C-alpha cells in the first residue's frame, strides 16, 4: 500500500464521513458526540483551513483524514489545531504519522506558527507516543476533561509543536 495525502475531494466524502464517524462512535478521542451525515461532513470539511485525505494510490481507498484550522482568533490566530482519523481496518500502518507530518508542513505553509492539541485523552497512549516521538511538548493536564459515552471521565493533555 502506498499512501498519498491530498486535499479532500467531493468524491471522498462518503468514505471520509464513515471514518470520521467511526472515531465519534468510539467516544474515546473526538469531543463531538454526534455523527455527521454526508452533507454536514462536506460542509464541515470544506470549512477547515485544510482537510487532507490519506488515499491508497493503488486502490483509491481513503485510509484516513485530518482537519486543520485556527485554534483561536486575533492575537492567538497564529496557533492552529488539528484532528486525525484513520480507518479502523487501516490502523497500525503509520498512516496517522503520515497525516501528522503532513499537517505540520501544511500548517507552516498556511502561516501558522504553532500546532496545539487541546484534548488528547490520557487513554490514547498511541497518540501520545506518536506526538512525543515527533517532538510535541506536553504542557498540561486537565483532570476529567473528557466525558466518555458511558458517563465516565478521562483526563486530557494539552500538547504543542512549534512549526
């Protein structure tokens, strides 16, 4: 499998929506608690500073995606934020790492100076290991900052990376 990351296209919306919704349904990483339909997803993905799709260049299958957008406004508008999703059947193949690396380059290209993650769940140890291996700095923890679908809470970590 050879992955190419490109700007999302309308033809990818169905697969991207399903991948996004897998993460929402798992209720372990994204803050959203409602799934998107195809129309909502297209509007959401189009509204980002950049939405990247990880596509298998051999099969054309969408393996993952990321969104990149400002984390704040005005005097903090130089800080961006990103979210990543990899199709469950494609996990463990370093697609997430490719998405993160692409987002770092794209963030810098778009003029952002920092990439900040506001809510990496404590139970998402794979993401933490990846971010720290790539040079992200963990700056704090918010106890019980993430509510799971079953009503229990998980701590969240804040990370940043200087682009």
